[in-house]
C-alpha cells in the first residue's frame, strides 16, 4: 500500500551576502527529469495531472510538460518549475535525488512512495517537486493519487512569483499620491499609467495586452455578495463603456485582504458593441472609519493569449489595496 506524505523543505541558498540568480524560463513550463523507462510509466498520469485545462474565459491549459533526461539536467536546473520522478535506486536520476534530499528523507521513502516540495533548490524563485518510490508502479500510483496537489502547488507557486515580480518596481510617486489625496494605498507598478481621474474614481492602464485597474468609492454600507455583484455590473455599464459580466461564469466569495473582510468576484466581462471580452477580478472593501465602500477592479483584454498569467499580475495589484 502506498503511503503519501507531503513535507516541505525550504533549502537555504543565501550565505554571506552572496547574490543568487533568479530562476529562468516560462511560468507555464514544467521540466520533468526522469529516466526513459520511468517516463513510459508515468507520462500519461503526469500529463493528465499537470496539462489539465482550467476555465478562465475559455478553457486554458495552465502547464506544458518538457521531459528531460537526467544526464542533461545541468542544462535545465535553473528553470522555475522542476519535477523529478525517480526510483530510489538503480536509475541515473537516483543520484540527483540523493543530492537534493537528506538521508532521513530517503530512508522514509524506502517504506513507500513520497513527494517532497523544495523551494529554491538551485535558484531563487524556484519550485522543485521530487517524487520517489521503490518501483515504477508505485511512482505511477502516487502521481494518480496526488494529481490535484501536484497541480495546485505548481500553479500557486507560479502565481506567487508573478505577483512578487509585478510589485518589484513601483511608481512610488503615484502610490504616495493616492495615500495623500484619498487615504488609501495601492501598489502601482511602473508600467501602469494614470489614465482617468474623477471625483470618486481613478483608472490605471497598461497596454500590450490591455490591463485596467480601477478604484471607485462612495459613501455607503458594507456590501455583501449580491450587492457587490450588482455594484460591479453597474460599474461596467457606467465606467467601462457598457461592459456586462457573464453571471454563469462568475464566482463570488468572501475573503480577507490585509486583515480586512472583502467580497471577491472572479469572472468574465464582455462588450457586445465593441466585440470584446476577457477576464476580471474585483474586490469590494468597506472602510469602517469613513463609512465608505470601495470597488477595486482589474480586467484584461488579451485575445489569443493565456489569461491566467495576466490575471495573477492584476490580482497582486488589486490585493495590495489597504487603508492608510
């Protein structure tokens, strides 16, 4: 019987002020390091687990797998997403596992298959997953049993990197201006420009592809889920040139942002007149002190491109909103 545990090892790369390079490559590629004989047994369940499609506007394949031989690993060890699948002994990849994992972890894998998640094993901003077992059959079974965890861990890691990279270089003058004039903070990346300013609304824009961040506020009450959805529909009609949202492709949840309760909307917008559409994320947040409700909205128009990567960027900005 296969026993599965999911420990997390954070491997320290930083010593004595030494600068470590950031991981390279695309966010949506996963490099699978495994011997050919093992690949034949695990390829199908791995592709089913990691090359799944998620509905954004249309179903999007989040990751693509790139298989590499253990002998060629040195060429790919700097990539963002690494997946090493190997038997404990008898394979060329076995030596790589022994390099990455402490002896105690290898001993525990003798009793059954194990999955290890490692942050920054070779580069900063890197996530490596090691799947180890005594036989190919156990490896295949482990992949099948843990497919959701494997996928979600990689996807969460990719989105985290995108958010961190988005907020790395900020337009401090614009961020400080919002604090001074309005009493709220939004971390604005340098690539975003202030393109619209009204009494109770500001708009930030980035092109190629088009991304909009809007903040709208008015005196009122704490908006619950249905009210927040109605507010977003109204905002699209009035401030987004008649946009509507597809309610059957919209999800509304209660979340916490910077310690404050908020309502979050993830969905799809469209504009029939301009024959446009895309994905959006909205937060409704209430300021108890000012008795004012806020709508913070991010949308993307990126025809022919993967939307999830741009949504992660927008999410990072929208979630940075807080009161000062």
